[in-house]
C-alpha cells in the first residue's frame, strides 16, 4: 500500500504537503472522522482524495457543485485516478455505466449530488459496494444560519448510522463559530477531530470604497492596478453583468459575462476562456466561481454589496490562490444599503432575522475604521491582535468625525416630513431639502417652507449621501418601501434627543482628476 506522501508525489505530482494536509490525511487514512475548516485554495480536495486512494474501496464525495463534477472527474481521470459522478444532469446510460463501475470496484472516487442520497436506489447501490470514506464538501450547506443552506444536506447525518465504520470528513472554507458548531452537531461530528486552519489570506489586499461612479471607478481600478490581469467582477443582477461586460469591452478590456440567464454553452465557453486565456476578466453574478480553480486571479471586484461576510470572504478568496499579491476591491454605496435592507424584509420571520444579521455584519465591515482583516478574522472566530498593514484602513486610516449634528439634521427632516406633511421620501429629496435646492420636486411639494430647508449647506451632496448611508448602516434610519422611502427607527429618537452621539467615517475624497474625466 502506498503512503500518503507517495500518492501525493506519484499521482498528483507535488513534492510536499501544504500546512495541515498531512495530519488530516493521516487521521482519515487511519479511520478517524474529521471536520476541516480551511480557506479557499488551502488544498482541501487532497485531504479526501489521497485517503480515498490509500484506503481500500471507493471514496464517496458529496458535493452540491453539480456543474463542476464533470470537470473534477476529467481532471482526476487525466491524473490516472478512476473517478465518476452521479447527478440529475446525467443520461440513464451514463448513470448505469458509473454504477456498474462502482459495483465492480473500478472506481477510486464517486462524486454524488446530495439529493442522490435521498433516492433509495442510491443507498441500495452504495450498500452493495465497498466504501473507503465519505467526504462532505461545502459542509456549511448543512447550516440553516449560514449563507448557503441546502436542505438535502440534513440527510447526510444518516450516513453515519448506515455506515458506522466508514470514516467521514466534512470540509468547508467558510464557517463562523456558530456555523462550525452547527455543522458539527447536524452531521454528528462532535466526536470527530476538528482541524481549523487560519482563515487569513495574507496576500489579499482588502479595500472597500464608497461608490460614486461605479463604472469609472472600476475602470480606473483596472487600469491603474491590474492592467492586462485576470480577475472577477461581481455584480448583483444579470442585467448589470451584461452592461459592465459591454462597458469593459468598449473600453478595450478583455471581458466576458457569466450568469444563469446565458445558455449553458455560452457559459461553458466563457468559463473556458477565463480559465485558459491570459488576462481575461469575467463579469459575473455569484453563480460563477464556486470550485473554479484558477491560481492567478489577481483581483476580485465587487460592484454591489455581497449579502453576507461569508459570501464576501468566499468570493474574494478566489483571488490570489497562487499566494502572490492580489486585490479584493469593493465599491458600495447608499443604494446598496437601501436595496439590501429591502431584500432583508422578504420571506418568513426566521429568514428576515438571518438576512438582517448577515447584512449588519457586512455593513460593519464596510464602515469600520479599524483593520479589515482583523475584523474579517474576528468574524470567523479567529483573533488577531496586530493590524495587518495590507488593507485600506491600515494603509490610510479613515478619519472619523462627530456626525451627531449632521445625523440630527437628516433625522429631523424625515421626522418633519412625517409629522407635518404625512409624507415619506427617499434620500435624494431629503438631501435636496437640506441643501436648500429649489428643484421641481421640492417646489411641487412646497418643501422650501420647511424649517429644515437649507440648513445643511456645510456638506456636499455626496457627503450627505454618505451620512445617510452610514445612518442606514448603523440602524439609525430604515427603508420602508420599494421606492426607498426613509423612516425613523427606535434608535433614531435617542439621537434626536441628543442622548446618543453618532460617529461617522469620513469617506475618501474622490481623486481630483476624476472630475474632468466625464461620467462613466
Ligand atoms: P480548496 O478546495 O481548499 O479551495 P483545492 O483543493 O482546490 O483547494 O486546492 C487549491 C490548489 O492548490 C489546487 O490547484 C491544488 O492542486 C493545489 N494544491 C493542493 N495541495 C497542494 C500541495 N500539497 N502542493 C502543491 N499544490 C497543491
Ligand atoms: Zn489591515
């Protein structure tokens, strides 16, 4: 029988293990259960692939990444590993062929979509073969509090009851302490050994800027910092993906769109170009990226706010897998907060609570004046005392200022509109009132006669938007309707009464040259 290091060298062609791999592999090879928390790019796959090759029988890998199974199997086949998969996208013939190979003991690894395990015939099939281990990939999918819950994962707890002697290894790249605990209890892995690697990705530079003119800001970021380099640009909607991809191409930058609205062939072709061509940018919704293994992604840019810190961490984690410097760049603005607060009002009570917690954590990361990395790691339960020196807040510490009076002005405008006029308006109108602008809409509603009209000329339009964004982020203002109408919250009253101070972060000034460069 080969030892793990021999398999690493002979089959995978690598010289040595990465941090943590050897211990995990030896533990599983000897029949132990494991729960592995390791960041993206850390090398989780080998942690179950090598034990599956060393132990007798077939390693069964449960993975939600159905779209990637073919690629994973092809890559393993190219290395001489006998692998197959079963999922719902398959033709009957193909499935039969894989099942026959499994029964004949001709497979080293079998990838399964989780829903396959709810089908009796799959369980009967597995019962007839010899299983070396169960690997549960993307194990955070079992957590209902996480960001990517898949009900099919709940059934995985039964594996242990049916096959008590088969070792299980669950793996994830994103888990807060709460998610970690939930994975452990839901999968019955309390007795398993837990391997928790550092989630720090020191080569990734984190930067979060306020969004004024997203296209222009993106273009400037790409041209000044990553010309000709490969990267991913994430947008929230399919239509903005298409628009941004066109915009980049129009500006002479090689980019392709990727989202679920494109047909499968186009998606596959764009993914292949991203993987194979140098310096290609993919503009995508979050449908893109899970399991994509491209080492030289030099940046991940977000043009819209991710829904959660877990999502942000996972998406940005696709940059710099090769260990070389990479940038995680996010532009976020008032509209993001408005939109997310609105999305967070959908669904049932539990869903709403979860969304709000996720959003608040994400906003806190955006608005912090402290080191982003310290905050990110803290979110995942990993303390780090020193600021990192490789994030925007470390490199140019943002000033904070006493925004109590500014906050009071915004809040009292909202209050007066509600009390005196029984009206609700969005941020734009509130700011116009504070600046004393006699726009058509101001005159139409007679807002020039409000006592707050024109009381806010000490700040610019952009600065007022920044104030409103931060008040929303801090829960001192809320969005009520689809139109972004602002309303007060319980906490607003304390500020209005002068019982609560408001600290605000001064947004970085726009570079001077941006002003003449035309609206992008
Ligand atoms: P994860 O699933 O944790 O994101 P992967 O298993 O996809 O990471 O591994 C990331 C990359 O690192 C892959 O290209 C993989 O081949 C490579 N890799 C993993 N372990 C080693 C190793 N010991 N030596 C060299 N490269 C490795
Ligand atoms: Zn830092």
